């Protein structure tokens, strides 16, 4: 299903996607939570298959290890993106303070949290700890969200 991610390096390359802007989806490629490597733009009417294929065709793709998405209106199909890119996708919910969940996850029986097969929970915690620089939103998604809010047509 996805590339095996067993180790999280300090400068892991992550693509943060933000689909809040109704006209465009923005992608920010970030190394860990430290460096912005690039910005990608995708037309909002693009379907998830095309979006995933465009991601796979970028010069950044060979070094990407994880995708994060902030998509409160559920315009993107995270399962499709995971399948085509063969990368785990971490969904960042509308209220980042509530829960961070993985695509294809189910709430556990206790109702205490989320679990899933896409990423080992310890790996997920390491990625989130590494990418949270300011506040609660991981840096790749925070940057993409800021650019999406600034993008005017």
C-alpha cells in the first residue's frame, strides 16, 4: 500500500496540502519543521487521482516520505492519494486541538484516540513532534494554509 516508514530523520521531506481555498489547493514541501523547499499549486477542480499523479511527477517526489492534508470540506480522497503515491497520508482535522488522525483509521473501542495501519503510532508521534514548530498545526500544513489564504484570483 505505502512506502515503509521505519525511521524519522530530522529533515524528513513532507508535503503539506491545504484545500481550504475553494479555487486552489496548495502544497508546501518542508524538511522536518525547519526548511521550506518549495510550493506547489493545484486547481481545486482537480480530482484526487490527477492530484496524486501530479504530485508523483514533481521533482520533489523522490525525496517525499509523508503527505499531510488539511481538508475540512473533504474535497480530497485521501485513500486514492495514498494508493497512487504509495505514501502515508496524515489528515489534519479542522480543529487541530481535537484529534490528528490517519487516513483509513477507526476510533478505538475506548474512544480515547485513533489507530490505523498507515503509520506506526510511534512514527506518527515523532513526525508530529518534529513538525510542530509554532502552535498546534504541523509546519507543512501551516505553511500551505497561509499561502492558500493569501492566494487571490
